C-alpha cells in the first residue's frame, strides 16, 4: 500500500487557494490562506480562516467514511433540530484520499460551555431525530450495522481497571460495585432496538453556544445502525450523566437504555483513563479525568430495577 503523504501548511494552503476566493478572512501576510491545525499534533483537520474547516482523510477507509458522511448529512437534516456541517467543496487531496471543506458552525464545544436546560431539549431532539431516520435509507448509503456491546464483559474489564486506578489514587474502585453481574445482565441491549447512532459523541463534537444551546453535531464518519445507548453514553461523557439521562428521557427512552448508556460511559471512562496512565493510549490526561468525572456524576435513576413489567422501549 502506498504511504499517504503527510499534509503540511503548504499542502493545505495550495488546496484551499484553489477552492476559495482570497478574502480578508482567509488571507495572511504572505497573501495565502490563513491555515492552522485545529489541535496540536492533529495533522488531518485544519482551520481555514475563521469560517471554514478542512478535513483530510488519512487513509482509504477514512476516505470511504468521509464520502459516506457527505450523503448521510443530507439524510439527517430533515430529522434533527441541530445543525450538521455543510460542505462547500469536496474531492481528493491525494490519490484516493478524500477531503471536505466545511463551513464552520458558530459556537464553542461542550468542553468549553455547559449545556442549559434548553440545550438538553436540543439533545433530546437529536436523539428523537436519529430514531426517526429510516434504517433502510441509511443502509443504502452504506451505513454499517454494529452489534451491541456486552455490558458484563465491559464491567469485568472496568473492575480490573478501577483497581489499578485506585492504586494510583485516581478513583474509588468500590463505586463500580453498584453495577453487579445480574444488574449488567438486566441492562443487556434489547432485540429490535437498533437505530441510527452518531457513535462518536464527545465534547468536541457537540457545538454549544455561550447561552448553553446545542447548535450542531460534528463528525458523522463513525455513524452506525446500532444500540441507542451508545449515544446516551457519549452524551454522558460529553455533557455529564444527569444532562444525558434527562435528554434521553425527553426523547422517550425509558430506564433500561438510560441506565445502560450510563454504565457504558462509566466503564469506558475508567478503562480509558487506566490505559492512558499505563501508557497504552495517548491524549489529554486532564480531559480524561474530566470525562470520568462527568460520567460518574450522580443521577436520580441510579438503582438498577427489574424490567420484566416495563413497557417496550422505543
């Protein structure tokens, strides 16, 4: 396989110069577009001036997902009440490697702004809208199906990880005792509940305005038809467990998927922080600790209950 080139500022500047007319917003002192990486060390996503973001696929699989995302956004727009990015140009930046130049959505991220009560209603609309997207249309676009994860297997991994975090004075391992093996079995995903999911919700993908409204959702490249609890879990990590559960409840989800999403998030954050501390993963230690705190915020719906008599979940 041919090694993909590493994008540089000159690579990006040459590409966007051909796509955008020179303007005060995109020009720097040298007369070329003002470009810079969105985050340090992330060489495939670039700000272009103050109004656009350029995303470059680093490999063939990412290029497939990037092209699929363009079609998926159009399918999503009639169903969700928040914005999804709009592409002003797309094509290949290297042989077989796709790019999309998107208009920047106004606002910050959930890592920068707290979500208000009205913002929680925005998230409820997002979850409701995703459930309303016809699965057959999504599959026609190439959106894959994903099997639900085993919460019991994840719980066992998290128990071992929590013990190592406790030894590092990072976490009270006893908190995971709230989720027992029988409780995890009760929270297994139910048949026939698959919906379109973003499947990659993090704070950086949730666009939030200064007044706490959710204005948009970024990066739909990991979307799947699968377990709706995965998006509830993503929101728990992004905006905190109470806000995530309230939004899911407003969207019509009952206790089972809400609690399942809560515990997916809690186990995931324990495992990810352990992996980072033991050198198996990179990223911001501060952010991982923040995500752990968000996922473990207490909620009213803490007790794992019997679900035999519970009405069918949406």
